[in-house]
């Protein structure tokens, strides 16, 4: 909060969401839209402000910049322009899920979102299952049942921990095999919110 109070500019994934946060905190500051679709152009605006001696912050909606959220382009360009880029730890679905998954794996691979195309998704899923490490994927509510179905088909013995709406108000967790978790979710009339899935490594 102190950083947001002192900067001259806040670049953000969604100005509407960040404005709600800043208004709640009683902070008035210039906002700049910096999302995946305009990140390169927004980065130039941020760098111009930094070059002029101003300070800037970047806020993603509900996660950590650069971790399946925009921010990487801005970071790379600001650093290349000679400006210090300093992280401030915040909500991360990946880190949060690993901390509560109860997995025993020494190594965890972060994959993020798989391809929405069925063939590519299934092929990549098989590659991840062939690793010795555990892995974490993100999935939309529209494909979560299919993902769990594929996991159950390829290796139904793996321990899985699924988090829904991670780091948000309605978060919840499911643990067990892919088939067991799918059965629970399939009973719901509608899947809401994004999912984070931890899959244990090969035994």
C-alpha cells in the first residue's frame, strides 16, 4: 500500500479493478491501462515517465505479474532502459496452491494455461506426466472437466489438488485423484472461476 501511495503512475491490467482497490485505500494516482493487448505501447509510456524522474508501479488483477499475467514485456523494457525493477510479493495462485497441495515432490514445474486446442493440450499433458516432477496448470471453467478426464485417462493414480478462484473471495480446494475431483465438479450445474491444478510427479 505504501508504494501505491508514493508512486506517480500505476500501470495496471484493468484500470476498473485497480481503481476500486485504490479508492478503497483512499489513494488518488494516475492509472494507465497495461494489459496483454497493449503492453508494448503502455511500456513506452511508463518508460517515458521513468526517464522523466517519476516512479511507477504495476498491478495485475488477481495474481502476480509475469506469472500467466501481463507484466513481462513491461519489466523487460524498463530494465533494458536502465531502470530498476523491484518485485513486491503479492497473490500468486501457483505459490498458494503449492503451499496447500500437500505434495511430496521436490521439483514442481509451472506450466500455466495449456492450449485450448484438444490435440495440443492432450499432447502437452502427456509430456508433463512423463516428467519426474510435479506440475501446475491453470484451466478455465469451460475446460476443467475435460482436463480432469484426460488426466484420469492418462494416469488415474496421480494425486491431484485443484484450487478454484485462488487468492479470491470464493476460493476452495479439492484433493484426490483426477476422477474423484471430476465427479465432485460434474455434479455442479455450472463451473465458476478459474482453476489451478497441482499434479504429483511419477511415483
